[in-house]
C-alpha cells in the first residue's frame, strides 16, 4: 500500500473510532507520489479541511490547484509546495496579512465616512 492509501485508511478508522490522528511529518508528506489528501494537508498545516477547500478555491493557498470537474471540486495538493508553504510560515503569514487588510479597510471606510 502507498502512503496515501494508508493515510486514507487511517482517516476512515479515525472517523469510525472518534480517536484523533496525529499531525503527519514532513517526511511523510514528501514521500507521497501524487496529490496529498485534503485531510492530511489540513492536519499538516494545523487547519480545518474547510480552510483548505475555501483557500484553494479562491486561489490564495499556493500548495496546489483546485478545479471544477463535472460540477465537483477537485484538489491537487503538491507535497513539495505544501512543505515549502508550511516551513516558511504560510498560514501564519496569510492570517496576519488578512488581519492587516481588514484593519486597513476599516480605517479607510472610517475616514471616508467621517
């Protein structure tokens, strides 16, 4: 079995048992040939699956590609891109930037309205 198949089987077991899985290691991510499962990417980044889905659909999470195929979203998460994003503070930087932009917009609206 491949690393990806093992991870999916473990995720299914987790769903049935209610026991939380651990965060995957960088080595486990890099050993995947092909796309990283969304669940695994979410655990690796310490985020929810919904964060991964939304950010990839909006093209603001540079870890792969999200695309529509026959009215269904597909996610191609590249192992190397995921690791690089995580190691360079990607999620923290993204959230800090989002917070900064909200403050700038709020100040601008405040100035325009006064």
